[in-house]
C-alpha cells in the first residue's frame, strides 16, 4: 500500500506533499487553516481518501517587559547593591540572568551584589519566558566611587591621603 499526504494551507494556498504511513512529527511552519488529505492506494490500485482540518495559530506577541532597580546605585567602595526586577507580560515561568559587568553573574530574581572596586558598571538583566522563548532586557548603571575615608576609621583626616593606607 502507498500513503500519499497532501497538506494545503487554505489561507495562503501553500501545498506540501508527503508519503509514508506515519506523519507524526510534522512541523507546520505557517499559520492558517490546513486541510490534510490522505490517499491510501492498495496493491490493485483501489484508493481511499480521508481529510482532516488543522488550524495553526500565529505566534502571539506577548510583549515581555523587564524593569530593574538597584538600591543604592552609587556610593563608596565596596558597595552592596540590592537589585529588584519586575517582569510584565509574557506567560512564564521566567529565567533570570544578571550580568554585573564585573565578571560576576546571578540567576536570582532579586539578587544582592557587592561591587568591590571603584568603577562604572552597566548591569544587564536578561529575562527569558520559557513558555514562548521571548527575551527581554533591562539595564542600569552603578557608580562605585572612592571613599575619602580610605582607612575606614570613620573620619576623613590626613592619614587618608597617605599612599600606603589599607
Ligand atoms: Ca580616615
């Protein structure tokens, strides 16, 4: 017996033909109403035809939005920042990847991070919606500046200007 399949997208007119008894892993690339026709022909040429209708929906835009905050976003080194993230839209669950721009990362939703060195850090959060694959980004800049009380004794005094203080 032979099995001939014809798939027709009634919206676009697109046609696909396939053969073989099983089509159990077929990817419909384009949305629309598809008519699936199966014709089975036996060894003496008799045929049997059946039809099914398959509706493929267009992938929706879920409008994933990502916002982040850091408290504080500037201060003396070493600076501990508490980050919070807010995700809008999408379906979820979501994955989180924070890049703190100092070689360290986190997969937490609301991480805390210690910036040990003076610098300007562009922190980027990438959120992925595991249901749709959609990706969203947010970023903010953290400024870590030198503490004028370099020896951390609680007062700014001449010793803080010495080159060898810890
Ligand atoms: Ca001091």
